[in-house]
């Protein structure tokens, strides 16, 4: 009788330890799944928010350089017109490539509207540049 009681207690303890082990494995699996979701969220935020923000900075930087080139060309009475045109063309290509890259990211409705306005403004600016030089 004592042997049966001891075996019954050992089985209860073994079953309890087995349940604890299963719960531990289940919790570990769910935590790994949550960590993977968080990792994907950070990667998405990096690719769709932080990288495009730096891209817009590069667009502004190229626009500044174009402005400097135009001012120098106007001050020098367009003596280096061909050189200025080549430099402006180079900056326009950089801006176009950055904007094309920016379009591939996930954009909200307001960002799409701003991007459309930016493209229109850049087209108008390009027409004015060609008239000036």
C-alpha cells in the first residue's frame, strides 16, 4: 500500500513537472514569436520612416547646391553656362533617383500629396532653370 501511494505521488509530481516544462516551452515559443514581430516592426519603421527622412535631406542638399550654381552663373553673367548646366543636370539626376527611391516606401495619404506637390515644384523649377541658362 505504501509503495502504491509513493508511486502515485511520484506520478503526480512527474505530471506536474511535465506541465511546468510544457508551459515553459509554450511561453518561450510565444516570446520568440513576439520578438520576431517587434523586429519586423523596427525594420519596417527603419525602411519606411528613417531612410526616407534622410533621402529628403539629400534632396534638400542637392537643391541647395543647384541654387548655389544658379546664383554663381547669374553673377558671372553665364560665362560658364555649359559647366553650370552639366552640374545642374547631375544634381537633377541625383534628385530624381532619390525621389524614385522614396516612392517605393510606404507612404500615407498626406505624404503622397506632398510628394506630388514636390514633383510639380521640381518640374517648374527645371523649366525655369532651362530658361535661365
